[in-house]
């Protein structure tokens, strides 16, 4: 199985057309000519570049890299406060508990070689913006779930870990009927984790997550990142996603990031 770090990106791209037009069914085309990458993809790639270039222990370089990628793709659907941070002069964290912290940490779950290291990486790429305890928790739990899936832990093991931090005792049918849009970690990360836990393949994870509605490009990015590490991704889905990566601009090269990742995890 070739690992390509596309799980979050695929979830984002597939979910992009349903975020504000929720579809409460699993029966929908994964890719159409209207699907597009959003801020979830841009920031996932930014975090990967931070880790690949060894910037993680330098706050200024972490901030510079996030701002570089965000400013290169300004119309990608950033949350209001994050947008102000990206394009404004401030370099200070702003107490966010938005789910942007959780959707961008895929690379931390891959480049960390222990639970402690993954937690450290996720904290350092998150705390520069999302320094609220809920924002940090969302990022750390997602990154460690990716790490556990990557090293072959069972779903039961991963669920036990998740339940130390979040209640995931949901009903799928109730979520599909009643789940409301939320861009906070506390009201979207548990739902995304649950959708991974009840699914039996990468594709099913994406379909299940999008079918409950809400902020579904981000929740499916989170669930998809874990599902890739656990199930792998079918080649045909990878190929469609690769066609939709951001075009290189201002030194931001998505293909280069993906190619380096593949080389690092051969």
C-alpha cells in the first residue's frame, strides 16, 4: 500500500460542494467537475511543509509557513478570525477552538514516531493560532488517532483512546437527521471520529461523514485522514484527488509536498 497523505485532502475535496448544501444520504458522486479544494487542503499541505522542512520548533517559521500558504490561496474559505490572522499583521494566537486545528494535522500523525512525539508536533503546529484547550485537544486527538491507525492499532483500541477525551456514543440515524453545522472542535471532531469508527473502508468513511451533514468538508477531512492510515485509499480515488490539488504559486507546491511524503514513507 502506497501512503500518499491524501486522506484529509480527499475528504475536503469531496465534501466541498456539500458544506453549505448538506446531502443526508450516502448515495452521491464522490467527484464531479464542481468539486474543489478548500482551506482544509491548503493548511494540511502547509503543516506537511513545516514538518518536512524541520520548522516545527521555530514558532516564527511555523507562522510564516501557514501565512505563506494561506495568502497564496486567499479564496479558500477560511474562517473569519483565521482569515484576519492570515492576512493581518498579528502573529499572536487568538484563543480559537475552531475545527481548523483538527483538519490540518494529518502530517503530525505520520511524521511522529511515538504518541509523545505526535502530541508534541500537533501542539506546536496548532498553538500558534488555536491555543484554546478545546482547539489543542481536537488537533492532538486526531493526530494520535492517525498515528495509532498507521501503526496497526485496532478500532477498539482507537475508540478506547478517543473516549478519554470525547463522548462518541452517537446514533448514525439521529446524526443524519438532526446534526447541525458547527465549526468548533467540540461539536465536530467527535462526530468525525464516530463516522470513521462505524465505517468499513476509506470510501465508506467519506460517504458516512458527508451524509450526516454539518461542516462536512472539514469533518470528512478529519475522518478521511484517519481512514487513510487505517484502510488505505483505492487508486482510482487517489487519481481523482491528484487532479484537483492546488496549482503551484508563490513557492507553494502541493505536488512537491506529496512526492516528498511518498518518498519519506516508502
